[in-house]
């Protein structure tokens, strides 16, 4: 992600890192990400309040993903008319509005409308967020900026269960979502006034060029791995608290503590994963991660006690090793001029199926008390992906 070096120096190497601007974007990413994943630790309370089944509860994540996919695919049309800076403010504001609708909804229909708005705001953020981050950061410091930006989702996944547990002891889930909604709207106003960079327009996708990119075999192999990786990361996370409480009989407070702190293991893998990608190559990383993460995910479905807790902690660390290699492979699918096209399709598909459809399936299985079977099946499919890993870098 760096430009050509001139005179033996990395551009921006002697320039001060824009920490304040980067941290503000991390804050926006943190809020938009946590807002759409915090339903996981709140799901049992929401289901009881609305009087819906685990199957309906699992489908909530699919509804969010539909909104996210729609705006991520069309984000170029939005940023073509608004600047990236303005798009970010609108995106986090939409997240806040969606949360307020969800928190005040008594009817299931309005609840789902709020989820669509929430997902739409979250999907609108990422393309403009990356464009703005690389705008305010010198090219020689892009790697550092991207690593810092990734703290947003990692901390969002970790903070959600802890925050949910604290609030549920003194108030309802509606209070928490309403507070997050107000915080998101305030963040949108703060970014509009204080945020730096991104004061330029985006470009809409060129679908004819996309068809050419999608005609390659490795595009679909990489898309498969992204779907499964997001499924193992967010899809499993979404239904894991419900599974551990309902089918494994663990206390809610313990579950929220375990699920929260287990997400922090991803921090251990951030820099090691980049090194592995550079030294082992994409194919080997894909194969190793597929087998290891798939096996541990399957373990979650049938073990109990300390082994189950160990698997819950190990699983997010293993799957996080995929993403540096995955993004590198995705960047190599096409020419630099068309690189954004592959990203603009693969990532929404990954969220729709991995973060949306997989929780919906697990929710259906939970109705029969068989979520464990779902975890085993997902793990096996991921592990089987090792068979197609060699095709991730070949046409």
C-alpha cells in the first residue's frame, strides 16, 4: 500500500504521524462496528422482550448485513456527490438514527427497519474511511495507519459484551442502544467539525470492468475464504453468547466476560499475521488458517468445560491471521486501477453471507438445540477450504 520510493527514502518517513486524525477515525470505526455487533450479547434479552424465537433473533444479523451490503456496493455513488469527509459524517449519523429506531421499537417491523438503517450507515463508512485515512497519512506510514485503524473492530468486539453486561445489571438493552445512538450522532457532528482529510469525491463502480475481474477463478476462491473468515469471526461471535448460555449452561456474566476478553487475542496476531503472509506466502497461510481455525471452530460445537473455554479464546486469534494474507491476495486479483472493484464486491458478499446468513442458520439450529452442530459444520467447511487454497494465486 505504499507508493514508489524516491531517492532511497520511503515517502512520509520523516513526517510526523497524524495521530489525532487517525484516532478520530478509529473512534468512528469503533462506534459503527460495535453498534452492529452489540446485538450478540444482548440477543437473549431482546428475544425475551420482543417475544421472538432464536431463529428470528439470528435473522437480525442478516437484516443488518443486507443494509450494509447495499450501501457498501453503492458507496461510490454517494461519495461521488458528497465528499468522503461528508459521507463519513452521514454514515455515523445513520448508525445513530438506526440505533434510536431499534431502541424505541415495540413492533418487529420497525425493529427491522432500524437494523437496516444501522447496517446502511456501517456499510457507508468503510470505503470513505479508508480513503480519508490514506489521505491524511503520508504513504510511507499507511501500514501503521491501517494497523491502528484495525483497533476499531477489535476493541468494538471486546467492549460490546462488557458494556452489555454492565448496563443489563441496572437497565434494559433499550437504554444501551439509545445511548449508543446518541453517541454516534454526536460523533458524526464532531467529525463533521473536527475531522481532517477526505475533502474530495469518490467514483462509482464500473460494472463492465468488474465482470472481467469476476471471470477469474482466483476471484471466487478468495471470495469463498473471505465469506468463511468473516463467518468464523463475526458469524460465530453473533450467536456464541446465546449458544454458551442456552446449550452449554454457562452464566451470562461469565459468557460475556469470556467472549469479550477472547476478542483481544486478535491483538496478538496483528503484526505476526503480516509477517506470516510475507514469509510463508498467501497459499500456505490460507491452508494453515483454514485447517487450524476450522478445527477449533468445530471443537466449540461439541466440547465442554475448560477445553471449550480454551477453544473460544483460540478461535478469534487463529482466524485473524487470515486477513493480511486475504487482503494481499484480493489486491492481486486485478490491475491497480481496478483493485477497488474486487474489494467493493468481495467484502459486501462476505458480510452478507458470513456475518448475516451464518448467524441466521445458527439461529434456526438453536431452535432445535443444535447450534453445536452448526459450529461443527462451519468448521468442517472452512477446513475443507485448504483443498482450494492453492488456487488463490493462480488464474
